[in-house]
């Protein structure tokens, strides 16, 4: 990568960095940090945070018109800084703006030894939303041999060169931080569907059960191979700081790292992990327990804390979900029986990670304020006495009206205050 920038872009990016640092130091950020700590540490009376995830509606949130940099490098840095800044200025949700500029390792992971092609389609505004995979496995038993164990490498020299560049660029303004994640692919059934398709996967559970178990075992072992490689190589970094999230849910907690942590490199047990299985929404709890649960249990076991789920409903598979090791947060999507899970979580330190219906922001051109308020109240009723957060995701456009997400946050906070500050 060419690590050079025109002088005017350097000056501008340092100005943006100063603005991020200014927002990170505001008293409200410490208040929000405490809110996340109270929630994740299971302190009595913890007030639910509210977050709006923005990257899905970048056509409105970060359109080309807001960028000033001309170079590819400059625009990538600018985008990262602007996202933090505009999250506070425009949305003003409970996201905590960090005082760091975050970067990743120059790592290469050939996960499966086979390429999974993707075809995409653009919507009427030219944005790529539709897609489908070009599945390399046509017959599971015949084609299994094309899969190979993951091959991993890291270029430390290139990583440190990038870090030195960013440190010089943001000297005296933002600390540069290497972030890692757990580096393994824990979404096992997502990989299955990418490899062979959902219909073939569902059919194979009946026609080729032994082959499905073989595939799930391979994917589990491959995931653990990558995770353990990253751990052994000293690449893992703590992910419980401001700016660290799973599914936009804040990770701040004093429960990590685990006892015995002694330096910069983290162990898997020092970290949040995340996993989900959206692709199995169409199977029975019994089939999930047989074909999925044992393999997910194994890939989740090494983590310190676990965030489970995405858009899939949690209630059909609750008996398995509640048994996952180190479970801390569960995604409660619009398709989930909120009352069932609320009752099941009551009396535990689990977090009810509510994903409200995105239609209020993404489908309706104008925010239905009464409908949105009632939607929030429904969750507050279902999760009464349970640790709770609101994470709005899967909004693909706000129809150019950036006041909608801000107003949605204000209304949610008002409804929350009636319950928690009465």
C-alpha cells in the first residue's frame, strides 16, 4: 500500500481527528461508557442503551458528497473518522466515541481452500443489495474433498509500517490501536449455505446426515484452527473498550480480561466472541440440536463472553442457546417471541439485545412516532426486570432524512426514562 498523502489531505484528516478526540473527551461519553459497563456487568437498575447502526444506509449517512479527500488512502481514513464524528453529530445515540484510530493486522487467511463466487444486483439507486452465491459444492459426498484446512499468515512488517504511518499522521491527537477480533469464522451455517446452498443443506440433513455432520465438524475444526493460530501468534487484542462492538452492541465490561492476562496479546478467554445461525430458521429445534448445536458449542467454548444471534428468532432454539458456554447477550429480532425470552431471561445476568423492526426507519418515509413509541414499549414490557439494550439494524435507507434516526433515539430514550427514572 502506498502510504503517502497530499499535504492538504493530511491537514484535513488531522482536523477530523481533533474533532473525534474532542467528542471522545466529552462528559457525555463517560456517562455512556458507564451505561454500557452497568449493563454488561449486570448492575441492578442498568438503563438500556440505544444504538442505530449506520453502515447499511451509507447512501444517506456517508454519501459521496461528504468526502473531501481525493486519494483512495485518504478517503478510507476519512470514512472511518467521519463515521465516528457523524454518529455523534447526527444520530447522537449511545455509541461511545473512542479516543483511538483503529486498524487491523495485515493477515491473510485462506479459510477453505476454495473460492466462493458471488453475483450481485443493484437497486434503482445503483447500490448493491441483492446477491447470491455460486456454490462450489454440488454433491456433498463427492465434492467434500475440495475443502482444505485453513492456511494463515500475517505480515507484521507491513502492519507495523501502517501503524507507524497512522501514528505519525495523528501524533498528539489520537492513539493508534490494533484490533483483531477472534479471527475465526464462527457463523458455521453461513459457510454451509455459501458452499452448497440452503435447499441442498436442508435436504442433506435428511438424505446425507453423516455427510452433514462431517461438514459441520470440518467447519468447526477449521474455525478453531484459525482462532488458535491467532492466539498462538500473539495477534489477539482485547475487545472490551470504547468502540468495540458485536453487532453494534457495546462491549465495555470489567468482566474481561480473564484472570492471568498479563500483556498486550490477549487469549481467547479474554475476549468477546460472537456466533449466529440465521440460516437454520427453517428447521426444527430437534434438527438444530443434532446438526448444529454441538459444533457451535465447541467454537464458542474458548471465549470469555458470548454474543449470540442476529436476525433469527431465539425462542425456538432456546434450550440450546441458553446452554452455550459463556453466554452473555442474545439477539432478539423482530421475529422472536419477546415475552417468552423475557420470562426465560428474568433472574439471570443475560442481556436481551433487542433488534427493533427496521421498517420504522427504512420503509416508512416519515417516522411513525406513535407506532415507534408503542414498539419500544412492547419490548420494555416483555423485558421488564431483564438487562436490555436496543440495537437498530438492517435499515437500508432513511429516504434522505437523517433526522429520522435521531428522532427515533429521542423517542426511545423518553419511553425508557418513564420506566427507569420514574
